[in-house]
């Protein structure tokens, strides 16, 4: 599996790919569902799967001091993602400047110019771009403009509770390790 520390590490000859985007903290069952859907699309299209993740957590840049500790390190996230059949993990440094990219600029700069996305698979609640103004519908519109398709995967719930990194942190803090 390839591990890229930013877009500059993506090889110049990198071809089209199926891309999924998220923090993926803990790589829990909800994350696994999104990555597995991306892997299914990659098999259908005979393309590699690239995961885009961020360090530090975007909340830490946008609202300093607001994000709790990670469930796992960036290295461990990459290991867990590799176990799901991911071909490459691109760890993007989330900076103040990066946070100011508008949705179109994010898509063009990250997904189109460097990763040559053929399909983008994200959770249905995915937000992107400056002030999180982009959503799955906008991603699909931009996909039409830039020649890729976008798919929002329904969120996973267990007994009516949405599986999320925040929920897992809360349960761990309460001593509910199971």
C-alpha cells in the first residue's frame, strides 16, 4: 500500500482512482462500510482505491481546542485501512490555508488534478470546502463538471444509535469498552 504525506507525494503518473475522504478515526464499522463500498466500485472500474484523511483533525484547525484525542494514530489508521484493501492513503496536512479552499477548489485541486478521481465515495453526511459549505449533492454536481461520479453511503446505526467516532469516544469515557 502507498502512503502519501500530502498531495506532493502522489506520483505524477498516478492514473484514475476511486477516492474516499474522511478522518476515519478508529476505522470503525461505519468507516469500514464506506471503504468497502469504495473497494466494490474500484473492482467494478478496475481502479485503485485511495483514502484521503487528515492530520490534524479539521476541527482542531477550525476551532482550536475543540477536538478530543484521536482513537488511533495516523499510522494505525493507515494500517487498518490497508487491511480493508485500500491501495493508497493520502494524509493531507489540514492547515488554516487548506481550510479556506472553497468546494470547487478542493475538488479540482485534490480530487481531479492529483488523484484523477473516477468515483468518490463518502458517508451521506460528508461536508467539505470552506465552512463545510459542500455536501454530497454539490460533490455530485462538481463530479458532472469534472468527470467523476459521487456516492453518499448511508450511515450505519446499531440499535438506533449512529456509529461514529464521537459515540465511541463517549462510550470509552464512560468505561463501556465493549
